[in-house]
């Protein structure tokens, strides 16, 4: 759920007002974010790993706080 909330905001920051690029970039950012979180979670604690959802939440919480403070 956090990826679905974060990727559009990150994509909007990347592409600005170019609407034709917004949805494809949001899809790619969401996939890359999940891939990064899963890879980081698997290698952080070696035997079992951390679920990707927890890593995404750890990444997403500071970003949402930043978005709240920005506005």
C-alpha cells in the first residue's frame, strides 16, 4: 500500500507537469522501489531477511513526513 502512495508522488517530482510521462514513470518507480526494498530486506539480516513491506514502510515514513512538512 505504501508503494501505491509513494510512487505517484515521486513520479510527479521527477517529471513535473509532463502528463504523458506521469503514469509510466509512476509504474517504473513503484517496481524499482519494491525491488530495492526486497533486495535490501534480504541482505540486511542474512538468514531470514526482513519482509519487503517493512522495508518499504521504513523508507516511506520519512518521505511522507517530508511531504507533510513541505506543504
